[in-house]
C-alpha cells in the first residue's frame, strides 16, 4: 500500500545519508505519507496505544532488571529494595506492574475490534496470525513476570501452572524438570523465568515489526470493511489525520495509566504476593492475574488434566484459524446483524469466564464454567461456519468514499 518512498531530503547531508541508508524515506512512507482509509474511528488507535505500552514495559523492565536479583533467597528482598531504596524504584515497579494490565486491556480491545470488523479476512490472514502469536508471547511473558516477585502467590502460581505440563504424555515430566531447573519450583526456576521474561519482550518487539510490515503491505481495514478503490477518494495521509487521533488516544490512555500508578497502584495486585514464598504455606485461593482468568476458568472446567491443558492452549490457538472459520465475504459486523448479535454474546461469555476464573471452585461454578466453555468454542466452531453461508447481510457501500458521504447531511436547495 505504501509503495516506494518519494521522500527527498532538503539538505545535502540528508541526501547523502538517504542514498546510502534510506531510513528517513522508510519513516516518511510508513508513518507520514502512508494512505489510510478516511473512515477510521478511534477503535483504530489501539495499535498506537499498544506500541506505547510495549515501549514502556521494555524500558521499565530494563531498569528493574538492573536491581533485581533472580534467586529464591534474594528475589523478594530485591523487590523491597527497589521499592524502598532505589530512586524512583517504586515508580518503575508500579509502571511495570500496572502497565502489564493496561497492555492486556488494550490488546483485548484490539482483538475484539478485529473480530467485529473482520480484520482477519483476506488479504489480512497473515497479519492476524502474527497478532495471535504476539498475544501468545504476551501471555507467556506475563506469567513468567508474575513469578519473579517470589511472593506467596508467585510461588503457588508457578507450581500450579508448571505442573500442568506433566500431563503431556512421555515428555511432560522432563519438560517440567527443565522449567524448574530441578525436581520442584525453587531458585533455579526464578533464574530461568527471569532470563525468559527479559528475552521475550524483545522477541515480541520483533513480531510487532513483522505485524506493522504486514499491515503496510495489505493496508488497514476500516469500519465498513470495504477495500480501497481509489486512493485519492478513499484515503488520507497517515499524518496528520491518523497521527492526531493516535496522539489524542494515547494521551487519554496516559491519564488512566497515571491514575492507576499514583492513586490505586495495588488495586490490581494480589495481597498474598506481599508475603514471601513459603513451600509450606499455600494461599487459600490461587488465581492468575485478571487478564488470564478466562483461560484459567476453561482449564478448571475440564475434569481431565490433559484435556484441560489441551483446552487451555486451544482457546488461544483457535484464534489463528478464524480466517478460515468465518468465510462470509462481508467483513464488518455493521452489515451482519446475526453475527453482531452472536459477537456480543461471545464478549459476555469471555467476561463471565473471567469472573468465574476469579471465584472459588465449586460444583455450581464448575457447571457454569463448562457451559461458558462450550459457548466459547461454539462461537468459533459452530456459529462462525454456519453464518458464513446462512446469514443474510445488509448491502455494503461501493467504496469507502460512498460510506463516508452517506453519513453527511444533504444540503437544502
């Protein structure tokens, strides 16, 4: 979509540099002159919000790593040292912990937006799959980071989750021992998890680069799900039109970020994690962070350990197959009334799964979790394929320009 760069620097030094390493031309064609659909709304600003949050997580993580000591005997004390003795260490830690929650919140909005507007459909299948890989890496990174404070919930969570791999036939126990660095969760586990937690964000950044690259090849989807027909009529330059929206959205997001950090920094943290890890004392109710609760509910809903692990990973992996499960040529749910109804039912199911995952297990909760799990997979495996062929859709605009002009009032004669 962006095509070869036509950027020519005004200075002689700039032209000399550009002829040998065209970085400025790449930036110009990708983030200034890049054509974007003129009907984009604020739901398309979450890409910029996610980029900002990833940068913030990497920077604060690097600073925290300078003071963190990955060992079972010193990890908990090093967190206390960061909070009490390091200049602005409390700020770095609260930015990092609350930033993870906001990172996932923005990611979930981004994913639901993609599902609603059909951003996974041709020609954007690979763009969507790269996004699913990024989400999986985010979930793995978040779990690894949750273990590092080495509090009571960190130890219990590491024990519960890593024990799940033992359900894998033949190789499960060996994988668990490798993760632990021994025969149980302990000091070597902290060291390994710290190494992986430090490495994975840079791998995520690399996949984000691929994600942006794929986006610039296929171009952005839009609320009407209509492909660009005429660049002059259907698109506007990325800067200033999309840039100003992104700056405003990131600014609003920063207000939420600051509110969490300075007013309720511990609201999303578990109080049990302020007690040092003790293998002889287990918290009364072991739960992961809120952004992983829906998958935890699916795991607990399955009585068989191996099948529970399969369902857990399948609940994420199934997202990669959405482009082939929903074959309806109409992209946007604006013109698909039946899909729109089931989409919002699916959103409610995901929210309820998250709530179930935070509750004490019991017969009633388990039954509800199983019903919701069936609904979760049913949306992808039953509803999407049926609606691909059976749904009666509304007429879509002939072009993006037509969709935009249709919303404008006709002046009186």
